[in-house]
């Protein structure tokens, strides 16, 4: 039989590689947060108070200062699971194309849920605020003003060398395309020839679909409908102990196999850095 995959060992290899590759490529969370895949259920804050440099005449002496470490910790307290039972008569386990398609869909489902969780946490916990002009990002005339204002919110902080990000929804894309096509010869040529830019004014752009919402996910509740988020990368930690896992098992009373994909996730925007994450409110 052509294109078959009958050995479970081969399916296990396929699943593990698919998960690892897909999650690394698909997750916005992986791009804007520090990532911890250790077995730690609790992670202590890596940030303390900012040091102060003294400028003085040549004396050769100094005074050692104490620093403050904020009592802050990340706790892994949410579980992400997707499971399906594939009956033997569906022949999915015998046909590689159908099996891989089903598993790819499960992987995408987990990745989407993790991103939704992390992105909404970022937006909810950021203490910086900004309200756009009427039309928000969908109005191309607003884009340069919004981006300039956002850059001004974090300018001068040493952390900006980590890189900057802006997470928008797919409905915001037309405004950026139109703005990019009319801003300067070099930038306009690039936008016109290549389509949507992956950065704008030095800010990395990430597009998600219908993620910002008023809802409860696991232990967290959000009020982010009509919001977007901007800030400095690596100010938050996204923890996924042992990464995303998968299993295939036989189930009593049913033919075929049961597939399950699961992971444990925690998130923390560290207390000393919350003002470097900007909660953007869109104005209709």
C-alpha cells in the first residue's frame, strides 16, 4: 500500500518532530518571551532594582549599594490538552497523509491556545497604556503616529536592546500595508514588492487571529477585547515544563487508537518591567 505508516515507532518519531518544529515556528510566545522548558513548577524573578552609576572626580573610592529584589514568582498552573479517538474503520492510522493531517490539526490547536493564553496575559499585565486615534491600526493615516508614540513610551530604557514587538490581529494588516506602500521610496518599494512587512520602524510585527478577548482561560480572566499589545521582548517568561507532550494509546471497548497532546504552561510578566509592556486601547 503506497504512502502507509503502520509502525507506531515511526508515528512517534513523526509526532515528536512535528510538535517541536511547529511550536517553535508558530508560537508568538516563543518570539517575545523568555522561554523555560525545565521541570520547575515555580520560577523566581530574574530581575531586581536598577543600579545607579556615580559620576565623580578621580578618587579611586566607591560605596557599594544594596539592591532590591522584588518578591515575585511564576507558577505553572494551567494545563493545555487536546485529544481525539480515531477508530480503526476510519483507516487514519494506516494512511500517512490522513494521520499526519489529523495530528497537524491537533498541534495547531495547542499552539493557538498557548499563544492566546500568553498574548492575553501580556496585554492584561502590562501597566503601560496607550489609546489610539479613531480608526486604530485600520486607518493607514494613524500608523506612523501610533508607532512613533509607542516608541516614545520605551525610548531610553536599556532593555530596548532586547528588541521591540507589536502584536496585532489580522484585521489590522490592511492599515500597515497601505501605510508601508506610501512611506518613502525604499520602504514603499519593499512593501509594494513583498507585501506585508515583518517589521515597522524597527519594531517586529506579529499577527494573530481574533486573540484579544474578554474571557477566562484556565486560571486567568481577561478584558482585552479591542486591545493590542506592544513592548520590549523578554520582559516576561513563558514556562512549559518538559515542553508539549504527546501519546497514542489503545482504549478498552473501542477499536483504533486515542491520540492526546498536552502541556503545562505558566506565565509571568516580571514586576520591575511591567511598564515596558504597553496595553493599547483601540478607538473605533
